[in-house]
């Protein structure tokens, strides 16, 4: 059945208006129209989509509900009428949208001063309207879709089917018309272009937010560079001051050394001169005795024998066989003077004051603690309990060696914390790889993944190199600072009380590292390791 259609440009065909072949859901000409029991018609896709979002099978127009989904059949008569409307509308649009008409349409909303400006575009008529013409259009076509004015409405048409691009194919990421969903894009997931536009707009704003985050990060990096530049300049100024003082100290020590050597040489010279004077006096006495003996020998025998006893007694002289003057009286004076320069080191700017800004709050991990160890409630203290505790056999727990790790590890950055060891005389302190063996006997060394300082009773201080390196620490440190620079592969230890550096490991970290604490058995309940808060007041109190 084919109905005659007339006056399409006026949106009517005889007694049938264009709005009568519009679906009330999509507000466009029917596509595969179906009738439901209440008598209302909708596009098949539209009514099925509507029922998917509704808890009841209900008519969108009269709100009548059905107990089960009605069987749907395409209204072939209404479909033919709708298809004729579509064909005539497309031909009408093709006739209207000539090159000159397109140019006029593009200029309609960017007109020169004094001419009307388009404020809306109609997606059904494919035309943009100024304020005056929009009123009459809206009064006649209440269900036409309006949008913000666009310059070229022809760009919104499907080039293949000459239908409005009102859907977006998620699979192919392109705009399509309704007929495209029945052909090239059959079974593809499509959504209204408005919904996709909204989603894309949200994503765009999220990306803008990412831009803002990155702009903020750029500013943060630039600020850090400026701070680093200021810090480097300050370091340079301090280094000039320190080395100038060091040069002055070296020059002063050298001058004192020259004076000491010269005085030593004069003292040796005076000493040798005394020996020479004394020896020369003895030589003169011996020469006189020799001359007397020679004169006596030339006399007669009786006279010689009578005076011989008085001349035969040798004069009083010293035994000079063991006397000598050293030729190198200044041996060791240079070394001693250079060694005394160590007294200059306490005046160097202490590193510990600078690394304090990287302080982290280290807490102990109860899942890793050996059953002989007891942790405080706040996880900042650990002591050897002296008794075995019945704890769950956790895979992270050290079952033989009395070790506990920190809860949080480090895979980047700089970190600093301080530990009070007091008078304990059996402990290890430092960092360990996350993959260290937790079961059985363990050797604490760098080859096994431990970087630590230790106090071994009767053996003194040492570091966990392989073999261990002894440290002559005096006085004994009671509060140690631990500084980690992951990227630099550095682990440093400091005596917080004396504000002095103890030892630095240089290595390359390939995995996460954790603070670790190793306590030997001790009968004193007060012998507890304490992770202390870092602040300047506590340092002053400790060093007083």
C-alpha cells in the first residue's frame, strides 16, 4: 500500500502530518515501527531499549503496564509511510543544500553587524534559525530536536544513507545513522551521539585535570630546582669557608711544625756542642799527662821510678762509647702534626642536621618479629623477652635469628630515622633486602643483603662488610641515626649525640629494603631498642 504524499516542504502530506510518523521516544521518523496493545506506536529498537531501562513493561505515552512483554510485530503500513517521508525529506534536503545555500547556512550564525544571528539548529529540518524564525518553528514542530547552531548541517548527514548521524559506534569509534546499524554496523554497540559527546567531554575535562596536575608538578620541579640551586650555593659558600679555615689551619700547623723542627735541631746542636766541649777538655787533660810522661821518660831511672806512681794514674774521664748524636731527631713530627688536624673536623658542618628533613616514622612489623622479641604497643620499641612466645607461623617471621623488620620498606627516595640503643652491648642495626632468608640460621653481611652497624660484646663495633670491618668508636654511641638514599645506593650511620659520621655503605639496590633490628639475649628488661622521634631539642638534650 502506498499513500500519496504532498506538500512535504510544509511538513504535511494530505491529512497526515510529519509529526504523526514520529516516534515519541527518539523524536524522529519511525524505523521499523511496532504497535503495542494500548495502540501506541514506537520504533522497534526504541521501545525495546525503553523496556530494558524500566522495571515494568509500560507504555511511555499512556503509562499502561503489561504483566509480560508484549509480542511485537512491525506495522508494515506505517513503515511504508515513514520510509516515504524519509525519502522525500532527503530529496528536499538535497535540493536545498546547494553550494550557495551551504555558504548562506554557514554565515547565518556569523553574520555581519546588524543582520540576524542563528541561535539554534534543528536536527530534523537540518536548518539553523535566528531568534525570530525559531519561535515560529518551535510553535509548529514541538518535538523537533534543537541544538547549538552549527555552520554546516550537511556534515551531520550519513554520506552513505543520507540519514542524520545520531548514533556513535563504540567498536569503530565513528558516527553512524540508524540505517548503518542495520548494515555495516549490525551487532555493533551504538549509543546516542549526545551521550558519547557527554562521556568524551567528561574524559576531556579529566585530561584537562591531568594537565593541571602536570603543570603543578612542573612548577613543583622548578621550585625544587630553585631550592636545589640555593642549597648548592649555600654548600659552595660553606665549602669555601670550611676549606679556607682548613687552609689556615694547615698553614698554622705547618708554621708550628717548622718552628718545632728548628727548635729540635737547635736543641740537638746545643747538646752536641756540650759533648764536644767536654770531650775537648778531656783531650787537653790527656795531652798534658802525655807530655808529663814523655818528659819523665827522659830523666834518670831513679827519678822516673819515684814519680811514676803519680803520673801513671789516668785523669778522670767519661766513657763515651755509648754516646752519639741522632741525625734524624724529627722523625714522626709531620705525621703527628697532620694527625692533630683531626681536631679541626668537629668544626665542619654536621651532615646530620641536613639529612634530618628526610625523617620517616619507622614502625616495627609484628609479622616479621622473632618469637623471642617483644614489641611495644605503638611498635616503636623492641626488647629481648628472654622467653619463647607462641606466635603464628607467618611466612615473613624470622624463626631462628632474633630479628624484626620495619613495617614499611623503601623502593626509592631518601629516608632518615634514629634509634636509641643505650648501654646495650649486643645488637645489629641497619637495613635489609626484602628477599632475605627468614628461616634457619642467618649470616648478617652485605653479601646476604644486610647493611648494618653492630656492637658485639667483647669485640667492639663493626660493620657488616665481608669480612667485617672494625670501628674504633670512642665514646660509645648511644643514639644512632640511619640515613638511606635509595637512588645513590647509600646507607650512612651517625652518632646523634656527637653529631659525627660513623660509616657509609655504597651499593646498588635492586629491590625494596626494610629497616631491621637484631637483638641478642639480654637479662636486663630495660635494655630496649627505641625508635625515637627526630627533633633538634632531643639532639641538644642528648649531646648535653
